[in-house]
């Protein structure tokens, strides 16, 4: 091989573009790198500003939640002081209901009295399906619950009144005993010793199992005596929604911790609760499922309030910021913000892409002239290459037209079109799989063959020779063409290879030239499909007053020689051997049994669990030395197959097997009525008639003891 032939080959257009881009791409890459580094610093500043802004939003949001709530408590305290002793009436709860309706974030408003522990409360009921009060579900239509703990006629009572609106009571309950004293509760004690509004820590409301916080304020007489405490409950669901909406990026989280690193606020309120020894409790930061947040809180002790680290199970890089709440809240709470670094680099990447696009546009404009000129030359060549590839795949459906002013390209297009026409004709005479094998081979076909397991099919049209005697040759050819087209489609569709058409017969085989591990089953499927198509064709023929064309099939599987036979200048790809002769003889036995689809025992043995067969005994056809079992192919057992066996076919096979068992057991007297019953139940049947006649003959004149059950046939 010459040195010249070893040179690497590239496309013409690729070569031109490579020379141009070899100069421009390094310059563009250098410019992009410089700008990328500059934008990296901008991205870091952007991330920090976003996290600081999120922190400010949280502070503002919490303030917007707590300030109105504190105002409600303050106004309620003023209202209580004005009412005085009138507070111990049910009517005093009506303004509290109006307040709950005006402030949807509030869960409950209540007050407790210092003198005797009386307690009045208005609760916004949880949504349907939630936990009820007193461990029972409230009436479904109730919107509010009024709880009153007071002394009535000298007896302390704990009553629950369910209403839809003021004055519309839908349910009343009474606790069996009074177990609640507001004066012992943290919210009461905190407010009783504090001037102004007191804020509790986050805790779990036992009535609904959800976290929240309580704001409370004491009510004093003018001379400084404690009358009681007013309070309001706020569910942290509102805070969770607020934190979820303020997340920095799609993977960022904002959360709030108290002095003991308990999770006071989190985008998913359910994660802020854990099951403890005393029931539901506020989760510590190391108890939550979100490992990103847990890792950030753990690293805070070592890395400070601002750092960058790999967090979570996926070890993504996050930016972390911890900031204390302002002193005005009276609590030492902390706001935590985590944001994935990659989400801030994304704008940087977009900016780099824009720069790259601008540079690419410049390259495109600069090379447009060269590309346009090379395209004019290479486009028809590429079209011709596509045509050749279609021809290699034996796809002749392409109608591409090549027009070129270049003489050589025009001549090449004409030559390829002539080759396409020749190959189309060639593929019509030779199996396409064989053509593909020849085209894929680097050598020249030779006369040779190989032994290979094959499944061989012979078909024949019953009585076609006599029928065609009364038809014009053109009609015979037309009908045969339609018939062969339908049969060929079913055979090729099941991976079969058509060897030849012999008059009105077809010879086909499976597992060559392409290997097919399931060739026996594919052949059976093809025969069943051919039978369906033949029946459809015959119905059309009869409907148009033409004689039908019933088909007989013979199928056998065995090792045969397959390959090229003939001369060096005229070859045929075919199958040779005794197995071919046996398949032909099996097809001919259909005339003897009155069947249409016969297979040998070699076929039945390999696919007996996938198809239904009717045994017809062991036969010795003419020209065959060794007897072979023969079966009628009935239907498929494969799930989802359109050729699947019906219940009637399965029942018929069971009855047939019983009759055949009697026949081969030499019980002729019992076999005869069994076959008669089979015919009576299912109409005329060739095999049943055949074996009934044989059983009656044997009953009258039994064979000798040397009878082996083999059925000998002399004719083809």
C-alpha cells in the first residue's frame, strides 16, 4: 500500500472550515476566558446581595406578622379593661370572632382571669380532615369553636360551642372535668410578669398538632392589680409559606433558629416537627431530614456566619449566611440562608454564551463566503452519498433529484441512477437478506454451502391446476400475483426467506441467510398468518364469483445445507438435503388427511409450549426412509397474539387426543364412536374421517401383533 493511501481523509467543507476556525477559535476562547473571570466576581457579589436581601425580607415579613398580632393583643387588652366585669359573658367573644375573620393568620384569641382561672377562647377550626378538639372531630360545617371555662352555679365547667357565624350554633360539647388552668401556662406567666406584649417561643399547639407562637399581654386595674391576660396564637404555616416564597434560587432555603438551635421556621412546616417522648416537639436542626440545612448549621460553629461549603448527600457547593434577628423582637433568633452557588453562576454562563454567540456570529459572517462556495459544490455530492446509502440498505423509495453544473457530478448522478435501477431489479429476484449479505461481504460470492438448522416450508394451491384450465393466462397470472404478494408479505414479515416460486407453490425457509434463534416459532407464526390471509382472499374470490384458492402448508425443521449452487456466472441461493424433500412430502400429506397445515414432530417438539398442535400419528411418506411424527398446526398459545387459540379449539384438541389414545391402544371398538362423536359435534373433519374409516377397517380386520401404528403412504 502506498504512502499516499495512508493519508487521513476529511470532507472538503470541513477542511476549509478547520483552517479558518484554527485561527479564530483560540482568539475567541481567550476573550471569553478573560470576561468569564471578571464576571465570576460579579456573580459572587450578586449571590451575597441576594442572600442579604432575603434576610431583610424575612425580618420584614416576621415584623409584618407579629406587629399586627401584637396590636390585636394590645387592643384586646384595652377592650377588656373597658369591659371590666362584662368580660365574663359569652357576648364578649363576638368581637374576637370579628378579629379572627379580619386577620386570617391568627389561629386563636383568648384570655384568662387571675382570680379563679376562668378562660374564654375563640379558635379558628382546622381544615376538614384535621385533628379535632377534645380528640374528636368538630361538626364539618363549623368555622369557629368557643371554649368557656367558668364556674356556673358553683361548679367549674369546660364547654365547647361550635358555630358557623355568631348566633348560629351547630354543636355543643362539655369536657367531663376541668383540667386546664390558664394561670399555669407559659403564655400567662410570661405576660403576668412583663409590661407590654410578651412573645413566646415556638411550640406545638396540642389541639391541632401544629407549631406556632403566642403573643400575650396582662390586663391590670388602675391600682395595679392583675385582672388577667389576653393572648393570640399564630400558626407558623404562614411563616413557612413566606420562607418558601423568599427562597434564593430553586435549591435555596431560608430558615429560622431559636437560641437552642430549634427550627422555628422552615419552608416545609411538617419538617419542623419530630415525635418525642411527650408527643410532637419542635425539631432541633440536627433532627431534620434536610441534610443541606443540617450540614450548614453544623459547620457554622467552625466556619462562622458566612462561608461556602459542600452540603447535603449530593455534596453540591452552597453559599451560607447566618444573621441574628434585630433586638426589637426580644428574642435571640437567627436567620439562616443557603443558596446553591451554581444558580448564581448560571447568569455568568449565560453572559459567556452571549459573548460566544457574538464571536460565533463574527466567525460565521467572516466565513460565509467560503461556506457558500463550498456548499454549492458539496451539496449534490452529499445527496449522491445519501442515494448510495439508500441503495446499500435496499431502500429504493428515494426520489432525490441531483442538479449540478459540474460535468463530473452530473455524470456520477446518472451512473448512480442506473445502478439504482439495476439493484431494484436484482432485489426483486433475490431475497433482500441475501442481497444485504452479498453487499456487506468484501469478497466475491462463490459456490459453497454450510450445514445449518433450518425450518423449511412448502405450500401448494389445492386444485389450482384444474381451475386454471378454464381461465385466461392473464387472469391466472393476475390471481397468482395477488396470492404470492399476500403470502410473501406474511413470510418475510416473520423473518422468512422465500427460496422460489414453483408454479403455484412457494418454497421458503428460516434461519438463513440471517441467523434467527427463534426460527421455528417464526415459521409457525408465518403459516398461521398465511392461513388467515388465504381465507380472506378466498372470501373475496367467492364474493366475486371466482373459484377459491385454498392453500396447503407443510413445515419441517432440521439440519440442511444452505448456500450458493450453480455455476460461477449463474448462482442460486437455496437449501439442499433430505430435510427439504421431507418438508415437501409433509405438505403433500395434507391431501391424505384432509388438512391444510401439517408440521413434523421436529417442529412440534421445539414450540409445543407456544402453539396448539393436533397429533396425527407417525407417518412414512413416499420417498422417506424413517417414519416421522406429524401434527396439524391449530393455533397460537402466545399471549396477546391475534392468532391465539379459542376455548373451542382447545376443547376439540382434548377430545381428539382421547380418541387418538384409544386408536393407538388398539381399542378399535371404542375409538370408532369417539371419532363419530367428534364429527357429530364439530362437523366434517378430514383427520376424524380418515381415522374413523381406518378404525372401522381395523375393527373388522385387526392388524397383526407386529403393527407399530406407522401410517404408510405411497403417493405424493
